[in-house]
């Protein structure tokens, strides 16, 4: 149903050129100064530092850990794909939440763009594409680090890359949808809290099967859990049919998020 | 007549009364979540460290890192804004409040904030029965010393910089690595020698060692006076730097 | 001036920023009860002088005494007796109107009860009683400025410093503010203010100095300055789109002096109407004629060859 609506919204009326122009504006902003670059580059290090501290450091105390399928792997191998998924999430969210909100509410960037032939869905697609670029750069670099540290096999690392793009896409769309609902900066505290809670409890640092009953149920409906499972399944080289279920969840979230965001942009800015 | 530093403290408390909701999660909930995810979740696979269960081992670390992170977090945008956005520092400086009163009142406020968070954390953790040593009553004191040792130089930094994007650097290249590699989650002895010496430079490590000594009742790696001395050096150096930075901003 | 100690006393006061000389050796004395003004365009050195008087900027050279004390050594003591209204409002945006007053009062060492009582008086003075519990952020520019001035009065200062008090306000807000400042003057409060509006200087100042390029170029009461540096009346003549320089010779001798501005000619005369008749008698046909009383603007133009607001 939602898919159909999006297909209708998109079909024949979206111009690749106009979406490209929205992306191009973001690329242009890169030239605005060193500070944006700094923030961009430093964002990559966060999950990497967690990998080194918890995965390798605490991992030395843990030793090996059983994964669901009966195998036992070193703790760092267990944590690395989770941090990869987090990297995809952070990259996409930093563009579609903080920056998106600023452009929508304060800089009036979208208002200016909508005064041209560009349409709300094209803004949403453009912003999302840009978030995907940032997220993919993070994950590609992170995969290189994983291969170098022998935490992933190069072939399976390649296989995991498209999965991280899907993670970036779905979190980008979700972030955008949420941003259109935020009332002010104070709501960002809530969002950061939610993001950090996901980070700590999505099967990232210990298997979800260990969690107490209610928490395990709640975690299984949240998006980072499905992202971690999907990416971990591929990166560790043991793909199963079950991964399709996780991928399906993320596709639905991406489409729904995009649809919702485009509608909200239209309602907020074209009213 | 109340000391001007007290008036400054009161002003920050008045502001806190209005804005406390924003820091609820980071001050009170986050430390407990960390403890649950890493201490309990991962701890289940770790077993014992230094003769105690892992979760018990990281309690003092998480406590110190909460004090550390709050001290960093509170002294960045808030201080920068006092000079650049709402010019509250200029307003104060137009009265009989001196630069030292401003810094003193501000650090008192930070200590107050950190103490509330630390005491709440201890109560929560204590309810689960992982605090055994009577020396634990000293942890608030350690937290206060650590908070000043961190807050003073960060306040000075925030008063010195010309653009707030430096904070992203501070968070990601100073605060986060400190939190992750200064003995909170695993002993620094595991680190390669070069990285280990960096950890020794972090006030957080000294805070973690003192706080762990207090909760476990065991002697820390270095003598207590050496750890406390390092924190004191950070505090005094930071206050001196802050005085210089404030004066430079407010007088010309 | 000799029997009463001046509140502000400066001799050869200089402020340098690197190679740039912002204040270039000025002498001033402000007596108790006086309303003293610095008039000049932007960049004349008024704000730099004000910052030195408010003890937040150190003089580069010369002598400065506030209440007979040295601002370098006794900054906090002096500031405790000053009320400062800065050019940029620096109210606490997250606090309420009342809290802004009470918090500030505490900086001066008032007890909590005193601070509360004083805040109520000042809310009345600033006409902000009905907004007392509202946050500062949504207030209009005029309200914020009234609150800033009220806040500067919280310690019952011996000297109030106002830097460009009405810049950026609409005409109605300005008049309301002038009325409030006039009350302070009547209560005997000593005011020192800077402005680049001549009407403001005429309204509020008993005595003023005209500053230009860091120096004092004239000093006196608004009336005496106008008398010394201008004629009682000024005739403004416009000649459509015609080249104005060509009218200087034909107008020679009509008034005391002629000034050519880009869009009009100013004719200084004792009797404006007589001057206009003389213009017509010489068969000159201006597109518009305006006769007005001479103002500080004319004094400034005469002293510096430039207009105040450019």
C-alpha cells in the first residue's frame, strides 16, 4: 500500500536532474569550510574507537563468544559487524536529523529550493541520496579496517557492503521522517537518547538471546537490531535465508520513511 | 553580603531549574544503561577481573566516566555561549563580579551537578548490592576532584576557541578516547605502551584509579597522593588558563 | 567642577588596538547629577571610551579616574557602583524578566529579599510588570532595552552608562525610552551616554562632547554648541536634478554660510524666511524649500565636513 503510494508519488514526476541538484547543493556546502569536513571525518572514528575499546580491549577479557548458529568466534569478530551497522546508522542520521532539521527550520534552505521547480519528494530523495553517500563512505572505510584487522574475510566484506547501504538508506529515511516532526532543538536530546539506547541494546555487544525476556522482545522490533543481524550474517560469512526477513524490514522502513518525510515537507513548507 | 561567586552559582542554579530536563538522560540514565549493556551483558562472558565480577569492576569506572563526561559536556557550548551568544559573561563582568568569581561559581555549579549524578548512580548501583567496601563514601570526593580537574581546562578551552566546531574534535578525539581507553572498561595494562602513556595523561584514568580504590578498598596502581596530585595539577592549571582566557575575552 | 569631585575624570586618555588609535587623547570631567553625552558617528571612539569608563577595557595611556579610583586596580569596586547598559543586550534569554533582575541584583551583593523588592520597583519603572514571568526571548526590542536599563539600575548606581541606548529601536519605542531616561535624570541620576542621533543628544544631554576620529572636536551644552558652530536657522534648498555646485556663487551672501550636500544645499542664516525671500529675489527657483531650526547635525557637519549618519 505504502509502496504503491510512493510509486505513484515518484512515477514520471521525479526528475533525476532536480534530485541531483539537491545533492549538488550539499556537495557545494562541503566547500563552505574546514569545520564541516572536520565533523564529517570525525564521525567515522566513533564506532571504530568502540570496536577497539570494547571489541578488542574488553574482548581480551571475554575471549570467544558463541554466535546463534553454534559457532564460536572471537569477541572482536562478534562486535565488528555491529559497529559497522552503527557506522551506517550514524552516517545517515547525522545528515538527515541535525543537518536536515537545520536546513528545514532555520536556514530556510528548503523554502528557497521549493521556490524553484523542485518538488518535496525530490528534496527528500536528494537529501537521502546525500546521506547515503556519507554513510557509504563511512562503511566502506570501516570494512577496510575490518579486513586489515582480520575481523572479516575480504569477499564477505564486499558482500556486506550493499547491506550497509540498505541500513544507511532505511535510517536516513527514518531520520528524515522524525526530523520533520521535531519541534525544536530540545527534542534532539530525546532523539540522541533513543539513538544511544539502540546503540547499546541491539545485540551490539552481547547476543539478544541473553537479554531478559521483555527487553529481548522490544529489541526485536527496533531497526538497529535488524541491521546488526543482517550485516553480521553477511560479514561473518554464514548467510541464511532468515537474513531476507531483516532486509525486508529495512526496505519497508526506508519506503515508509521517505513517503512520510515527503508528505511532511509538503505540509510544513507548502501550506 | 554574599560572596560574588555565590551569586554566580545561584544564577547557574536558576538556569538549571529551567533547563534540567535536557540533561536528565545523560546525567542519570546513560550511566545505568552503560552498566547494563557492557557490565551485565558483556560481563556475563568476562567472569572476574581483579578478583571481582566484571560488573562490579566497572562500576567505579562508569561512575568516574560519568563525572568526566558531564564535566566536559557542561563546559563546552554553555561556556562558549556565555561569551558568544547571550553574552552572559559580559553582563556579569559589568558588575562587581570578577573573573575569578565567575570561574569559581561556575566550577561550584559543575561540582554540584556531578555530585547529584554520582549520588543517584551510587544509590541505584547500591540497590543491586555491588558496593561492598566502606571506602565507597569517598567516591563523591573523588568525583568532585575529577570534575574540577576536567571542567577547569575545558572551560578555558571553550572560552579560548573562536568557532564551536572545535567541540566536535574535543568530543571525538579527546572525550571519547578517554572514556574508552582510560581503564573504565578494561585495565590499561592491556594497552600497547605508547597508548598506555596517553591514558596516564588523561585525568579520567587517575579518577578511575582513585574511584576503583574507594569502591574495592584495594590500593590503586600509583600511590593515592600521586593520582590526586595529577588531578590537582589539572585543576590548578585549568583554573589559571581559564582566568587568562576569560580576561582576554572580557577586556578587549 | 573644582569643589565637587568629578565622577569621571580623564586626561589625555588613549586607547590603541595594535596600530589603530581608537581614542586619541581626550579630556573629560563628568559632575554628579549631570547627563553627559558623547556624540559622533560610528567609529568615532565613543564605545571604546565607554568601555574604559566601565572598567572592562584598560586605557593604553593617559589618566582615568572613576569615583576617584583607578579602574585598573579597583575594577570590581568601581563596577559595583556603576550601572551599565551595553550596546548589545546581554540579558539571560532562558530566564524570566523578573529573574533577570533578581539574578543581576545578587551579583551586586543584594540580599534575596532586597533583590526581590528592587525587582518589583524596576518592573514598574520599565513598564514590564505584566511580563514579569515571561521569558526574555519573545520580548520586543524596546522591551528588552527597557529591561536592560532597569537591570542597570538594580544596584542604585552612582553613575549609569548607556551605550547607544536607542539604536535599532522604532520611533515609538525610542520616545518611550527617552521618557524613562528623562525620569532618571529628574531623580538626579548621573548619566553618561553615547549616541549618533543628534535628536537624542539634544533631548537628554546637559552637556556633550562631539567626537570624531578618536578626538573631541567640540564641547558644551547642545544650545551653546549650536550657537557657537551654527546659525539659528537653516534653509534646505533642493533643485530637482540640477548640478548643485553651480548654485554656490549665485547664493553668495544670502546667509552666513553655504554647504553643498549630495542632494541639497544648506543655507545658514539668522532669519530663514528673510533668506528665502532673498533667494527668490535673485530669481533662483528651488524645487523645494524647508526652513528649520539649526540642530547638532549642522554643528557636526560644520566641524567635520561630514554628516552624522552616513
